[in-house]
C-alpha cells in the first residue's frame, strides 16, 4: 500500500504516525473484544460483560483519530464538483476560507465539549466504573486537534499560494 | 421552522463552497441548536449518543475486512475464477467485470473499494483486449453498484444506524435485488456484445473453472460467514464484521501469505482513516435530525411532498421522495447520513416501509455515484482508464438507464426486497 505521508516533513510524519498508532490500537481493541465476545458466547457460554460498554465508549475516539488523519492528509470528505471548476485564484481563496471556517467551527465544538465534560464527565460507566470523561474527552481533544490541523493547512496553503 | 430552513441553506452553501463535509454539517447543526434556544452542549451530547451504537461498529469492521482482502490480493483470485466462469463468452471480460463485482459485493461493503480492487485489474485487462477505454470504465463503474446491495453493505449500515432498521434484515433484503441487478447487467452486456460484434477470447474449460475455483474457494468463506451467520441467527452483523476481519487477516497473512504484518498494520491504518470521518458524519447526522425534528421540519416536508404529488397516493409519495434522494445523491457523498435524518420523520408520517426504502436508498446512492457532478465511480474509473468522465458517462448510458428502470421496478414491487427477510424471520 502506498505511503500516505510520502513527501511529508519528519515532524508531520511522526505526528501522523503517533496518532495513527493510537487509532490502530483502538481499532484492534474493538475487533478483539467483539470477536472474543461472540466466540465466547458460543464456545464457552460466557461473555465479557463489559465488552460492549468499552467498545461503544471507544467509538468516538476511533472517529476522531480517523478524522484527524484524514484532515492532515488532505483526504477529508468535501464536494469539489463546483470549487474545482473555479478559476485558480478564486478556488485558492475558497479553499483557504473553507479551512478557516472548519477551524472556527471545530474550535467552537471543542469549547462547548469542555462544558459537556464538566457536566457529565465524572459519571461512571455501569460495568467498568470508569469515569466517562476519559471517553468524552475525544469530543474535546479531537475537534481541538482538527481545528489546529485546519489552521496549519490554511497557513501552508496561503504561503504556498495554492488551493487545498 | 425558519431556523431549520436557514440551517439547511447554510449546509448547502458550505457544501457547494467546498467546505469539508464534517465542518459544514457541524455549522448547520450548531446554528439550528443555538437558534432554537437549545443548550449548545446538546451538540456533543447528541453526537456521542449518535456514534455510540452497536450497529455502527459494523461499519469500520466491514471496511477493514475489505481493505485487508484488497491488500492481500484476493481480488486477483476472484477475477481468475470469474474469468474461468464467463470469460469465454462474447463480451467475456465485461461479463467478468460484473461477476467479479458480485463476488466482491459479498465480501466488502463499498462500491469504491470494489472499484479500487477489481477496477484496477479489469479496466487495463479490458483495454488490452481492445475494448474502448470509456466502455471498460463504464462497465466497471456501473457493475460496482451491485456491491452495495449484496451484504455486507456500508450504505445499509449507515441507513440502519440512522433509522434503527434491523441491519440483519436490511442485509438480507439486498440479496435478491443485488443478484437480479447483476444478472440484468450480464444480459445487457450480452445484447450489446452481439450488436457490436465483440469477439470471444478463449474457450470454455471445466478444468480451468475447477482450478480457479479451488484457488478462490477460501475467499468465499467471507460471504458464507456473513450471510450464513445472519440467516442462521448465529451472530449480529457487527459480530459478523469481527469474524470477517479475523478471517480475512488469517487468510492473507497465514494461508495465502500475501500480506506481511507490516502490510496488515497499513491496512488497519487505511481503514481507520476511511471510516473515522464517516463515523463523525453519522454522529452529526443524528444531531441534525434531532434539531430539524424539534423544529417541525419533517411535517413541512411532508406537506410539500403531498402538494407535489397532488394527493396521498403511496407510490407517488415514494416516487417523490426517491426523486429527492436521487437528486441529493448527485451532490452528496455520503448521502444517507445527511439526507435520511431530514426525511425519516416524513417517511414515518407516510407509513413507508423502512426496510423497502433502505434498499431504495442504496439505489439512490448507486445512481448518485454514476451521475455528474459528483459521480465518484466515474472519477475513480476515469483515473484508472485515463479517459474523460463525460465520455464514460455517455458510454455508461445503457447501464445507467438499466439501473433507473431497475429502481422503478424495486419501487413498484417491494416484495423483491421485503420477501426474503420475512421468510428468514419466520
């Protein structure tokens, strides 16, 4: 498979690989727990009672790590059918504007999620009795990192004078 | 209600302006919540509850099993088997293209993954045998639409997550339409081959079928696990996804030895990037649906539909909603998490069978992937075939019309989708 970070600087590559490693670990945990639970139910008439709880709690983190990587590698889903047909100068400006809007709205989500964590973060999960804040923090850290990534994208595009 | 209209307008303007879809959805949702006087913390709260669904786990799992299968070179084995089965016919490689997509559909959940896997083999092969580039690309683009109907199916997972419809029932509902559409494509290719005088390449060989079938036999374990497990009620679709991942990983790394552990890691990382953003879009679609419902938007949409069809005929209502879905699908990908939360309450008001509509929504997704301006299937195939999208769109017209006719047939005969699930549930 092609290197998704080909041409990236050592810093960018290291950052992406660190987040990627965290995401892969979460992914493997989800696959393992679901597989072990399904197998255990038939083979040993026994399941990990906390399995579903942990898997569902990990999904926001899986989503946020994957989204961060998509933003960093310029693979975020967007409709280019119209903007790609604009004259290069206008397309460049629209691209910059898109990154800035994305950074602004993700910053807003991160701030609102801090309040959300403040209200519910100390609640505990039913079986594992872990504070839900550990999982809810995905809604703070993920959008905050995405906002920074979009700002960096906008900055680099502005300097390079090209559309994202 | 005015707030909802403004939110939808914001969403459309931002999407057209090329703002990333997650950011566009989030802006519309945030506006509607704040304008409606609701607490802003309900946005992350609804997002977390939207993404934390057991059904949704199936999405990353089936995407991962597909990525592992592609990386493990299983598409080549399926191609060889399909070629042995139908490659000797007139228009052989075009027939092979359809059959490979049907095989692939039973293993991976998305038409774009099918195109990436089988298209990169079949389009160059068809060009080498003298098919025009645009024809090779058109056949690949259209036949990849069969995949999302045959379980597992990413659009169906998204639909199930958004509507609460049983994912197992949806998967089974897509089987007959998927197989029928595949057969219809093959018949269409047969007619086109005869009219254009496409020559035969190779001869029928039972020994070759046996040899290629044996090489591909283990790959067919995935659909056996998924469909068999669902029909027999052995496991849930999400658990089926986990089994499919483990099976694909064992097959590629241990049995076939075509994938190293480093390659497996890269496959997981690729699946992570492909599904992560999709999960966030689904979580936002819940927030969007919730905010629109509280603003009575679905009732207004129902009124508009009734005004357009001038009455309460169920078929015409369904037709109007499908036209809306198809038009939206021409501009939106992913379509389902954005559109379905908006129209779901209207579907419930009209007493539309959600299982039937789920299969129709998959058809809307397939049509959208073949229709400019978005036309993701045409974009991918034009890249592989190195030809113009417009030429592919023109070459694709017979298959495109066939898909439209098939969609109308599915609308008129719901039993094509709903009969098998009702039998299995008994």
